[in-house]
């Protein structure tokens, strides 16, 4: 051997055994980590995290809910309106690019680092053409949801009736609406009927499903305004997030300056995507602790709060066009019932995004905390109501159920409404009750129904300046 030159040493059998055991330990850790982390995936959460019984049986209706449905002896469901988020999807093109970059960094990391080795062997199977499209698991989400709703609401969802299907133009929403319609057709007619179109056509309506794109003030003041996300940006550079970045860099044997909050978050989301899409525990899960997950959940919730929730008034006000449409349909059903006419729209199904549901829920006053989510109050928000993964996971659904009740049993309360989120009863924020007369519901939201005009809320005068 030449002086000063070290020969590369092949690992001996003991070294190979130790590396193999380390890799196996990482795999076992990943299997446990996926379930441990699943409550913190935010808008990338699978639907089953909030409804664990569906993991055993996708058609399970779960345990009976007190007060739901209203007693059939006195109240009959007239109309069901469902506002549905698309099913589980692939990452967006931007997320896939970030993941490829992160995977490249890991693949070039220290060869004796077990966590990095496990991730270097992981197959980077995501492709740019997947770009947010609905996964097969997402189609299954929609078919199963349709079959459960048909079982829950056999009155309005009955054979020989036609329904309304509306979708955002995005492929993941159109595909979700088609899969839902297939599942509903199967539930109502069985496998003998092979043409789900008998239930009704699917219409694209971005005015309702993507109102945020058409609201000029929202686009100007929030969506395209970097300053509007200052709380999010500050948290990315704050002490909690920096500690997460440092821990992940240490676990992957990487220099900390090679990582940032965005790259760490995409690694966390990869754990969530593989659980939602493939129902597997990805090796990406093993590098995150529950402490890391809580911080990353808050990072995601900050974005949703300031861009879709209570952060800015325009976020929710822009949704009044959809909110008013829901009440027009309820009004029509009540008018037809009072005239002893058949209900022309017994089932209305609208397919959009998390960005569609969150503003409507905020407009209605749901999941509002006493103080806003901010970069510097992470510790004080540990018990917050606004947790996007519990509100709008994949396949999230907001249901409005209208009943006609026997006046002999319910004097002066002929029409009643219940609201469900993800198939569970919601209490009305102001009363803590789970049922309300339609007249009282309209009265509570009368200002939104009568005075919230989309053009007035969203139009931007020429030469106007940013207002966020």
C-alpha cells in the first residue's frame, strides 16, 4: 500500500448483519410510525383516520348517533345535499419535484446512516404526469361513500329518481363525481345496471366549486399576495420548525443547511400519501416523531387558516355564492313539499376541494377558536378547534339533510334540518343542538343570504391597491 493512501474496506459479515438489522428496525419503526403520525397529516389525511371503522369495513355506518336520524314516525327526509371533497389523490407536480430533490439529497448521504439507507432504497415512483390526479384509492373512497349515503338515506336516495351532480373542472373532482355516481348506481340498482348516467348528468360549475378562483379580491389580496402568508412564513423560520429541520437533518446524516421547512414537509406528506394511496407504511414515516408531526400539522393548519379559513374575511365571504345556492335548493324542496309536489331535486351532489369546504364552514361559524392561529402561539393552540385533517380529509363531505315533519307531532315545526360533517352530526355553533327548524336556520344566516353579493364582495375597482 502506498504511504498516505487508505484502501477502501469492504464491510465484513458482522458489519453487513448489523446494517441489515438496522434497516429492519427502520422498517418496523416505519410500520408503527404511519399509524402514529396519521392524526397529524392535515389536508393530506385519509378519510379513515376520522372514521376508523371503515378500515375494517368500507361500508360500515358506524355506531348509532344519538339524535340521528330524526324519528321516522314523525319526520321523513326530503332532500340531501352533499358538498364533497375529491378522494385520495397523487401529489401535485410541485410536490413531486421537491420530493425528487429531497430523495436525491438522501441518496447521496452518508452510506452508514440507516435512515438514509432505507430512504435511498425507496423507489421514487411518482411521475410528473400524476400531478394531483385521483388515485384508485380515491375512486374507492367515492364509491364507498355513495353506497353508505344510499344506506343512510333511503328516502331521498331511491331508485327511479334522478339527481344533480356538479363538479369542479379539475380531473380529480370530475373523476370523483363519476366514481361516486357509479357507487350510487350500484347501491340503488345492483350490478345489473351498467349505466350510471341514468342517475343524472355531471355538470362542470367552477362558479360554485371554485369560487375562490373567480373572486378577484381574494386572488389579489390573499392568493397572489405574499404578505398575506406572513404568519406561515414566520413559522417556517421560527424555533419550533427549525428544531424539526435540525432533527430530520441529524437523522438523515445531512448538513442542516441542505434542508428547509418545505423539503421536510414534503417528506412528511410522502408518508401521508403512501398511507392514503397505497395503505402502506412508507419508510419516510420512520424519520418523524410525534413531536415533529404536531409542528408540521400546525404548519399546514396555518396555511389553511390564513388562506381558506378565518384569517381573512374575504376567504369565507367569497363562498356566499355556494352557500346561497344550497339554501335555494332547500327553499325549492320546501315549496314543492308545501304544494304536495314531488321533490324535483331529492339528491344534490357537488364535488370540489378542501378549498371549497373550508370557506363554507368558516362562513357558518364552525371550528372557530377564540384567538387566531399565529406563528408565535403554537404552544397555546395545542387544543385548537381548527385542525384541517379532522375537518377536510380526502373525501370530506358536508351534508345538509332536510326533513318534513308531521305537524301533529311537531307543531309549527314542519321542516327541520340536520347538518353532518364526514357523516357525523354537527352541532349548530350558537345552540349546541343538532337539529333546527328550517325557518330558524334561514333567520340565523339571513344577512349572508340577503346581503352577501358575490360581485360586491369580490370585484376589484380599477387602480385599487392590495388590501390584505
